């Protein structure tokens, strides 16, 4: 019976990146995926490579910053080996501050001060962005569409305050669908084996050690097993990792012209992510809805109208599609990375909204852990043992 050095459960961007990293080091790898590789959370993600202390938990900031630095080389290597483009964009992000941001200690740090932009700078960066809003009827409509308890006056103050509370961040974005498709091709080209449409029902143990996995179809054997199952990773016995699905709905528009919006834009109520082919993603919700991936018409309408309020020319944009994905959440909103109490069994899951961003660094640190090397980053805060 054939065996592998490592079996990876889950073929999202985390599992794919790790499989490539392990193959580079000579390990034989099998990826077992319940559906089609790259078609769950990775397929639904926005692809913002958020590297901002205002929005990243302190414990995660070192990993996030390291992974963001790795991205140009990571993306270039995948593009070269796959012959496919992943649309890594370096135009930056315009971040409009929320009330929570205003109380964040990082906002007053010397490193953040140069990021603040004026109205004139905002209008230069995005000429079609609406910087003022004062029509009472429109404001009342926006308030109702948002479903917020804010008064019309508060909505008006929000719009008027945007230019004075905006930052320009040197962040990148990537197309997760293109990235996962290219990573899948690289993995296959490097000799990673795949079993798709194969749901893992348990990790197989002998004498307390992991020796493979059992699926709804068959069983596979390996010296080591890594659970990269995302929102489903907690459903694989014998270890019930505290992951859960966190639903995110997204709307996709076709910009006209295709360069209408250049930068990623994040406001407290909506974010806009332009792609180089003229698509514009508008999102996203954060919902505790179990494994329900249905979209809601009212939510899509809210996204559409919010985008038009920020960029009026989007009124002419064609609606291309909408979707929902299931992010893998954890109780403390931090990933679960490292070796489990079962020898030979490892986990890399719970990346929540940062799976695309953290793919390169997760592959690096987990390859080190699996090979028995000390990773370059301290993973104590992400240890599965913290939920013991």
C-alpha cells in the first residue's frame, strides 16, 4: 500500500502553499480535499493583504507583517511556475477610520502619522470618490439601507468626516481565485498528489500516533498528517479544534471604465477591492450562520447602494455575481498552528479573514515544525494547546 511522508487535509490556499513548501524540501505529499481544491474560503476571499496594526491583533502582527513582506516573491514564484497571473496589485489602500480606530494607541504612533491624507490628497488618489454628502433625503435613505440605529445627522457627520479621517496604507491585494488556481497547478507540477471530492472522516491512529486518514471513500497512510481543513477542521476526530464557520457575503461589479477605482477602499461599513480586469468586489458581512452559504438579496442591495454612495459612477456598473464564503473562526480570532498532542498530527487552521495574507508565512513556519526545526517566529500564541 502506498504511503506518503505527509498528508494535508484541505486544499485551500493554506494547504496548497504548505504542500508546495514541503515538496521543495523533498517530502512526498498527498492533499485530501472534501470538494475541489481552492473552492471554499479561498475562492470567496477578497484578497486584501491587510498589514495595519489598527486592524490586526497584536499577537498576529509579526506574522502578518512578515507574510506581507514575503508576498511579492511568493506571488512571482507561483506565476513563473504556473504560467498564470495572480493579479498582485501594489496601488495601496485608503482606510477610513472608525470610532474603534480612533481610540487605538497605534494611531498616534510616529509610524502612522505620515499615512494621514487630506481632502486634496484623497481627491488626487481617487478623483471619482465622493468626499461630501449632505442631501437630507439621500442621507435618510442611506441610514435605512445600512439598517443602522444612527441618526441622519450621524450619517452626515460620518460622510463629512471621511476625508479628515483617512489614511493611505502601502498595502497590496491579490486575486485569491487566480492565486489558488495557480498554486494548485504549481503543486501538481511539483509532484503533489491530490484526492478531490474525498471527505476526511477521521485521523487514523495506532498506539496514540497519527498514521494517516480515513475518508468517506477509502483510507490513506502517511508518517505525518496536517489538518488544514478551514471551517471544517474541527469536525475531524479525534481532536475537536474549536473552529467554526463565519459567513461572509460579497458582491462583484464590472467597473466602467475598468480603471474607475484604483485603490482598495475600506470604510467602517463597506470595502471596495478593484481587480485589474475591471471587476470590483464589494463586501463583506461577518455572520454566525453555520455552514449556510446562501446570499441575501437585501444584503447585496445594501452593498450596491453603499458602493454607489462612495463612487457615484458605479451606478452604471453591471452586477456580475454574488457569493458567500465560510471563514474559519476561532474563539480568540487567532490561527491554530503547530503540533498537536498526538505525535505525527499537526494543525494549520483558523486563519479567519487573513488566510490569503498568511499563506506564505504559514507554509514556512509549519514546514519547519513538521520537519522538527525551530520556526523563525514564536508560535506560542497560536498553539493548539491553548484550547486544552
